[in-house]
């Protein structure tokens, strides 16, 4: 068994079977994706549109590509036909562009709303107040070509497990609150995407339905 396949197996053995694994293949070559694919992995996360374009050309058609990185509005048109989900929606403006481009090609694009839960200012996402303001707005209700499937968040990069757990718990509570207040009649609102290589077990304990794991599967990425 290849080391990539082995890593995936180990991670899966530590997660409840209800938690989906998104293999984060950003910066890694197509051959590495193929190794994961050959072990059964089908969902891959990327953070650059161009990298999705190029990997999609080289790899099997039944791979589900998901966008997990900050997305610029001018790249949305290119991205929408390529992905099964955009996890990193961090503004109403971006969501409305995704909606418009999806409408043009007669599609409904699955999205997660990214919430800023970490202490670091550099991480993107809605603040909880911005999120609830948008969800309560009429403009939001008019977006018919996006399917809101849940929330995504990244915890602070720290060794303090209690802090990480608090942040994930906060997001899980926000998810339940949003589901009850704004998505009670929206069966698609089911996903809570949280947990990366360093904190996925804590995330799973706090109710994650989807973990996004890169370096633990494919090895460390070179810093850019
Ligand atoms: C890079 C990235 C990951 C994966 O990070 P690892 O620590 O390598 O597992 C997960 N989520 C997002 C949003 C990322 O950008």
C-alpha cells in the first residue's frame, strides 16, 4: 500500500464513518491525487482555480473538486462549472456572483458559508454578526442558484487544545442556531466543515461532518 493510501486509512480509522474526508491536495502533483484516488478517495480540496483547472484535465472525471480557499469574484465564472462545492464563501457579494454565474449555465452551486472563528485576523470569513445579518436579509432569499449546505471554519493555529475546542464548539452552536432560525425548511443545510491535520479529532468530537486534511495525507507543503 502507498503511504498516501496508508495515511488516509489511518485518518479514517480515527473518524466516525459519518464524517467525510476532503483530501486537501493544494500544491501537490496530480500523481499524488491519483494515489489517493486509487485508494478510494473521491473528494479533493484546492485553494486555487488554476490548479483545479489543470488537475481536472489530468485526472479521472468522477473526482469531486471543492474550493476551500479565498476566492476572487473575477474567478467565479471559471470555477463554477468545475466544482461540486465552494466551501469558502466569505461575503454576500461573492455569493451573489456565484449565484449569477450559476444561473447563466443553469446550475445550482453548493456552498458553505465560511465563518471567522480564529483569533488570527489574517483568516477570512463572516463574523457571526455579519452572517446572521445576511441570512435574515431579503437579498439573500433571492439567490436561487446557490444551495447553502452549511458552515465552514478554521480554528486558531495553536497548541492550546482548549482554545481550539472552544472555537469549534462555538461554530457548532452557531450552525445549530442558524439551522433552526434560517434553514428549518432547507434540508440541504447539514454540513459543518471543520478540522484540519492538526485538529481534526477535536473537530470530530465537536460535531464536524467534514474534515479537510492535507499535510497529514500528502506530507508537508513547501512554504510559498
Ligand atoms: C490548506 C487548508 C487545509 C488543510 O490544511 P492541513 O493542515 O495541511 O491539513 C484545510 N482547510 C483549508 C481552508 C486550507 O486552506
